């Protein structure tokens, strides 16, 4: 059984991106819960290594921003690199600009695992 520190929540509206993230993380031994939207799912924050969130989710659901700020949860924010930054509203987060390669994402996840 995997420890809670191996659990990751992925929230991304793009089905292909969500599947790619899930696959890459599961291959590395992480347990992934994937959602297409914060507002449509019953996302439970906590007891995870981190949350990987597409910035489109935070732009479309202000409730998500509030919950992330209050949770203190580690967040990897996937950005398009062109939209105005919303990172300052969330506190300390890691950011990764799309498109990115799997090694970049896994490097950030591993750094969080080491720090945990």
C-alpha cells in the first residue's frame, strides 16, 4: 500500500493532458486522482504530496483559489506562459509553463517528495 505522500491530485480540463499527467505519474509509482474541474468534482485537499493544477481551472473557479490558499497544500501550477499571473494569490507554489516535458514535471514532484 502506498503512503499518503505518494498521492497526487491532478486537475486539468484538457482530457489529453489529464491522461498524460496521470500516466507519467503512475509509471513512477504515484497514486493519482484526476479531475477535469474543481467545481464539478469533489476535490479533497490534504493528505497528498501535491496538487497539479492547470491555471485554467483557477481562472474558471474562484472557489478553487480560496480552498488552495487555505489548505497550505503544495501546488504545481501549469501555466500557458501568456495569461496574467495568478500565482501571487496562492502563496508559495511551483510553476511549470506548457508545453513541458515529463522529466521537468517529475523533477518538481520529486523535489516535493524529498522536502516532505
